[in-house]
C-alpha cells in the first residue's frame, strides 16, 4: 500500500530542464546550422542544437567563462569533426 499522495488536477509542473539567458545565437558553420543557448545559472555553459543535422542532436559546452563567437564556431567544428558520416552521430 502506497503512502504517496494522489496527484491533484491542475497545470503540469514546469519543465525541469535548464533555463537560458537572452535570445539564442544562430550560427552557420561549414554549411551546418546551429542554435546556441547560454545557460542562465551557469556562466560559460552552452547548449548547441544542430538544426540542419540528420537527427535531433547537439552537444553542450561547460566552462569557466563566456566564449567568443569564434570560440563557439571552433566548438562546433570540433563537434562536426567527430560525426560519423554514415550514422550522423558521434563516432564511437
């Protein structure tokens, strides 16, 4: 017998994912499109969404400081260099 309370009707709780600051940064690097979002509570932390890729896929960068535009582009190039062209995912 469970002692958990029954859920009450109402609005669903907010998504527990990260919060972002400002508008996303849209970048095209080597012909590929990415949306870059800055995590609000973690300076130097970014989520990169690969918008033109074959899958709903991306990566994160977590560091001690904010990155310049050229550093964001370099992070994307590093990610793309590791993609297996046959699968569209990071090579194992």
